[in-house]
C-alpha cells in the first residue's frame, strides 16, 4: 500500500492538507462536517462535500495560474465557505492567507500589500454587511480596473478578486470565473499536483497583531499543522459525530487549530455561528473581570500560553487560576514537541522566583515571519522570543510557570520595571472596579508617569483618592499610578482581534489628563 493510500484510510496519519481532505472524505463520507447558523437558516457541508467543492475550486485556481507557493488571500467568517476555500488553496500547494472579517480598511490594504497575495476570495455577505462592497470602498483604485487583470500599485501583486452574488463591483469577478475555468482540469492533474505537496511546504500564513505591534504574517508548514492537529484531537478528546462549537474565528490560530483541523480529522461536527467570541467586549490580553473569566472558563485543559507562532496553546495547568495570578492558568505541563526556557536578557535560564522571557522552539513553532528578518524574533539557537514574561516557581513536585505580562508592555518607572498586569490585578480586586488599564506616559520630571484608566462596575462611583491609598498599601510606591481617568467599558479601544489597544488607551488617557489639567 502506498503512503498516499495509507493516509486516505487514516486521517490521523495525514502529513499534508490534501491527504487530510481525501482521507476524511473516504472515512467520514456523507456525515456532517461543518454547519453555520445564521438568521436565515443553517448551512452545512459533509466531508464528501468539502472534498468535492474544494476540488472544484482548486481546479479553477490551477486553471487561473495558481500553483505551488502562490499566495491566495480569503476573507470568510467561520462556516463551510471558510473550510472549502482553505482546502482548495492548501490542497494544490498554494499558500492560504486568511484575513480577518473585522479588519479595518487601512489595515486591510496593508495586509494585502505585505502578504503579496495574487488572488483574493471574498465572502459576499456577513452579519448583514456586503463584504465585497466594503473591500471596494477600502481600495478605491478598483474603479476602472478590469476583473481578473488588476494592476494596483498599492497592492502590486494582486491580479484578481472573486466573490458571489448580484451587483458586484466591475473589478470583482464572480466565483464562477474560477469554477468554470477549472472544468478543463482533470482529476489526474489535480491528484498529480496534490502528490507534490510535501510536509515541508508552507500551507498557511496567519496575520496577527498584538496590543502594541503592527500585524505580521506567521508562516506554518503542512507537516506542522497536521502534527499539531493530530495531537490536539487526542488532547481534546474529540469524538466522531460529536458537535463541537467553534467559539473562536478560524482566520486566527485559535479557531483553526482548536476546532476546524482536529474536528476534520476525527469526524466531529464543527458548529459555527456568525457571532463568535471575537465580537464580544472582552479586552483580550488583559486582566479579565471575574464574570468574563467564568464565561470563557470551559472544561479542561486549562490552557496557559499560546500564540499564532506556536500554532495555538502549548502550556496548560491543573488549576484554572490561582490567587494573585488571574491573567492565565499557571502552567504545570507543556505539549510534546516544544522546547521551552525562561530566559534573561542574555539568554540564560532563570531560576526559582525569577522572571524571564518565555522562549519556545519545536516543529509547531513558525519557521519564520513573512518579510521579517529571522534574527528579529528568534535566538541564534532557534528559540522564538515570545515576548511573554514569566515567573518561575519551583515546587517539590515540579516546576510551575506564571505569566506576568508582555515584555513590550513593561513600563520603566524610577529605573524599575512595572508590569501593567500586576497593577491591573490589584485594581480589579477593589470593590466597584470592573477592569483597569495601566499605561506609561512621557513626563518631564519623572521620565515616565504611570497612569490608569479605570472602568467602574455598573452603578459604582469611583473615589480615586481612596483607590490610590489602597494601592499604596498593597504595592511598592513606584508601582502605584500617579494619574487616573474613568473610562466606560464601551469606550475601551480594542484592536479587531479584541486585544486591548494600549497605544490608543495611552493616547486617550493623555488627552483626558490634559483636559483635566
């Protein structure tokens, strides 16, 4: 039996995405693979249907000149359309570039330019919004362009955009432009193309942004995505036929690796809704309020750290939270295949009671970031510098790692580093405080002024003099904010990823303090 035939019989042994697609169709057949609940009804697709529909789209891509290494973007929310489009791109060795449905116009243009996409597939409607029309507004240079032959200096590699429905912009071709072109591509040719997709080929590029950084393209290979999916399927205990809600967007690593890929392998039903956690008012990456924590608590494993560069969470704990450490679970365990170390600025491992940066390497760690020098984010011996600052705590029964904050978020005050998360945690423990955001502002006298934006609980009245006195009783003086502003929850600026936009918070706080002064 050939390796391809073996993979077709066992999705759990697939080494590439085309092997996964064909083996899942063969093993799980006409059972439901994915559903999407909308206001107008439920869309669904079987495993056989995902194979068939993605093959038709893949043939069209081939006919239009897409091949190994071609970069193809797509804008889809969770659902069958996302799965089909991802599969079509990945099964022919092209590089899938999923783009957030919540991305803003200026950032969309930057991502399209930086990612070097040749083609773009756009979901027509989502949550009552015409996504193709929004794209046309973001890229006014489409006016006067010829569909299928775009020439736009701001997005120099982009040659075509496709979408569905009536009334498309003249520069956006209907999806049929691809599908009909693919009717001349034989099954033999498609299989021959798929056979040349290797585990070491790049499969996907995920665009992500942190609270302080611009978006970046994170590269991942077929073999890494498959290996990680196999492990997560077992770790999460997924069962064939089980209905599993996709709570996170699939265009980011959370929804892709914790829902879509392992479900596809096992034969579980991925249940999607148009509104996911990403549409909430959770300021992710910050200290969450207790009621928000409970909403996302979920069953074990209680994940700790993870990021796009690591293909999702790689550390977890036996406890959901411990007193004094509410940001994420204390990590007692780490997934196989990851080498981790908590290192100081010289790259030396830190000891018990010390804080250092989490550094990670292994098969599932991104081999590189698109258009960014490897040395900017990786050590000479191959560790990814995550920027996550962690406290090491040694116990008789093993080591526990506590996340204390992002390195880029640390604020230098009076010559010492202040972790915003630590101060925010103390503030949030006070009665009447729902959440808080601590930032550093330029100050002529002190160099840096520590300031806090505080969100009150409903009906609460904040007394900042009393709050500051309480803080001085629980924290070192240099960690206590010297300036305070009140902020409504709906006014907390968030990135489209729901991460708190700390630069914007700092700007808002500075402006309000100027008006107060």
